[in-house]
C-alpha cells in the first residue's frame, strides 16, 4: 500500500510524462488516429501497477515499456483487420531510437514549439484540428466548406515549413 505522499509523487510523474508518452505512441503508430485512446489505456495500466513502480527509478523507461506493449497489442489487432501497418521490426527500431535519443528529442520538441508560434492563425488551427483534436480532414473540410484535398495540400506545406524551421533552429541553437 502506497502512502499519500508516494501516491502524489506517482501522480506527478504520470502527469509530467503524458506528452512524451503520447509522442512515443505516435512515433510507433504514425497516422493512427487512436493514439489518445492508447495513451488512456497506458495510463490505466500504469495506475493499476503503480505499487510495482519503485519511486526514484526511471519512470519514463517504465512507462515507455508499458506503452510499447500496448502499441504492439493494438498493432496485432489492426493487422487482423487488414490495416496497412509497417513492419514490427521497423517499429521496434523506431522505439529503441526514440528511447535512446532523449536529448535530441527534447531539443527537437523545443524547436517545434518555437516554430509553431510562427504559424499563421488559420494554419495553426488546421494543425490543432488534425493533430491535437484528431479531427478527420473530411470532417474539418466540411466545416470550412473546402475540399479535403485542399486541406491535405495545406498540411503538407505546413509540415514542410515546420521541418525546415526545426532544422534551422537545431542548427543555430546550442545543445543544452
């Protein structure tokens, strides 16, 4: 049984790691709209197993292991449903690189955050709808009375601009 103080510390760790866990899930399931659902499942498993986590050890590694298992379970289900899923070995390599490259990932996240602030308001709204709210392009296009193809093309340009901006930020900013 955990004390109230230990439980509060666990909740703080779980809360602080929501972004990285979601990014990790998305790296293993690119284009999958159910990443938030998997994150919620991961959170439930982490909470159920909280007493097996030893405070002071690497919460991120522990939570990523749970997330990886949940993602691969979901991947197996999607394969049975005839979804096009990239090779498990490739997903494993992505997972390993993601876990090993913490500092570079943190720098890239900071660069992305900076670059996103430079987006025009309607481009930022499109990015939010697509990635934060996970609204389908067809649905959002209907709301805007525009074609999905137009929004896809705009997203392609936005991502290309963000990629260039991030690369420039990473080249010009000192490593921390």
